[in-house]
C-alpha cells in the first residue's frame, strides 16, 4: 500500500523472480535419485513385500535425514523422467467406516510374517492389537517364531495397561480357533469346530472376553491397512539403516508405531488415533473393564499362562514332557491343571499346580527341558 501511494502510475503486483523456480537444487536432486535407486532395488527383490514406490516416504526421509524440503509432485516428476515410476494397480472401491462406538468395544488382533529387514535374511512375525474405534495400536512387537504364548503375552500387555475389552477379533488361525477337519485328522461328532478351546481362547474365557473370528482376509481390513502402512515404512527404513537384528528392528518399529499413534491423522476417522482414544476415554465412551486378579487366584500368572490338564497317579505325581512332578495336597486320580508361564530371557518356566480352585504350589523348570514346541 505504501509503494502504491508513493507512485500509483508505476505500481504493479507482478512478481519479478530473481532465479528460475522450477529448477531442483543439484544436492536435492542427487538425494532424490539415491532414494529412488534404493526403492527400485527393494522392489526388484521378490523376497521383500514391497511392490511399488512410496514417494511420500522419500519426502519424509529427505526432511528427517537431510533437512531438505521437497514436494511429492516434484519427486514423482523426477521419478518419471528417470524411469523410477510404476503406476499403482487399480483397486476395488471400499467404503471404510468405524463400526464401533466405544474404545474397548472391539480389539482387532493379528500377526503378519515378512522379511521386515532385508539384510537380516530371515522372516519375523509382527503381532499387533488395534482398537477398532480409535484405530490406535495398543500393542506391536516382532517375534522370531509365532507361538500361542506370544499372543497371550500381547493380550496380557493390553489388559494390564488399558483394561479388559469386550471383544477380540482375530482370524481363524489354529492358534486362535480349533477347526474340525483342519486341526484334527479324526472326524468325531464330539469335537466339532470350536468344541476344543485353544490356549488363546482359554485366557479369553478366564477374562470374560468374547472371541470373534474373521472368515476371510478382506474381513480384517481395518487391521490389514495399518499392517500395510507399518510394513511399507519398516522394510524401507530397515534397508536404509542396515538393520540386521530383530532387536534393532524393534526400535524401528517403536518409532513407526509412535508416529502412527501420536502424529498421523487417520484417513478414515480424520483424527490422530491417540487423540481420538484419549478423548473417548475422557468422555466416558469406553467398554474397557478394570482388571483385578480374582480372589480365588494368586497372581496374574494364573490367568496369562499355558494350561495343561493331567491326572495324579498312584504316587500323587503328574507327568508332562517326559518330566515327573510330585504334587502335594491331591489324591490318586485327582485332576491337576498345570499353568505354565515361560520366561525366555531367563530360560526358565514356572509351573503352577492347581486342583479345581486350590493352589498346590509351583516349580521352576529349564525351558529346554520342558519342550513347549507344540504350544
């Protein structure tokens, strides 16, 4: 306004640029091409679960590692010019929606096996639990080999931190569900689908949580999408950071989960998952029940454990995995339940003996002697 008032006749709003605006700085261009070459190498390796370029990831990577701010269209334009472009395949339209009204109403739980760190040369399993309403990841961890105990441990973490949810939603994997004809070679009319309780289901029953099973991968779309996002970022970051061990990959996972939960707006809810979760909690829209050890039990170990039923012999002993255990307080032919809690860091397992609702004592055994392979 001051310039206009001083000389109205010579005033103009035209911008006189001092340098070309469509030129990419050579240093930025070099870094973009370097990232695109890494992307191309990862996509070409069929062992990796990546099948397309992620230009948004490259933008984020350049800002975090080099402090260089560049737009996604600029990266795509350069990628097309230098043969680093692959159009995404067409996808069937899917109307995503939130089917729940409360946090804790439905927890989606799943695992995914991939080559998460390309330099590690071995696949790991990612186990996650996601709240349906907020889309917040309540649990995420990488394990070398998927077992029932890994999923029970994940369930324990969720319950002790947030409370007991109303429902857990999983696929029909044998860890979660017994399916006649798939998990048994013998056809009987006494053991049909869901007539046998898996170790996972026994823990859910003890907590009063209802299990629900997806009948197809498409039915688990709400948790498959966060898996896709984590998979996309973790594999790319592990490759660039030369990650070779599962311990280092867990640190990458922790960073990406924090980004997903606390900094990224979810495309379906339009909110950051942690903010949406905490707001629902403040407003009383939660179906999480407070957890407490029931009076007839001694510890959380009596709930979050592996269960094995045995019968005391004439010497008041029970056997498991070729081991004999002397049990006090029972008579011959009394049923005894072994509740096993592994501690893989110490290489031990605590076995807690129960007869009906009576605690009979506990013993610790080396894990290598216990042979928990079939769990």
